[in-house]
C-alpha cells in the first residue's frame, strides 16, 4: 500500500523546514544532478501514484506536534 500526505512538497524544502523548526538554521542547496541512492530522478519521481492513500495531516501540522 502506498501512502502520502495531502500536500505536494519539494524534498529540499522539507529538508530545510525540519531542522529550522528546531532552531537549527542552515541553508539547503538543492542539486538536481546529485543521485538519490545512485539513481538520477526527475522532480516528480518521488510523488505518490494515483492509487495512493492520502492522509489528512499536512506537513506543517505534523511538524508543529514535534
């Protein structure tokens, strides 16, 4: 079963928001040429398929509870 959140995000944005919420401020610099576990991915490769079950909690809501 594939599951996903209700929103679409860029991985570099999520990567920056989590440490920032904890007061750890660092720049996250995306590099579209860096492989992901050895594979070259396009920008939409990690998005869920059409049959994925979508949750209701947003990333911001989840982050606020952490």
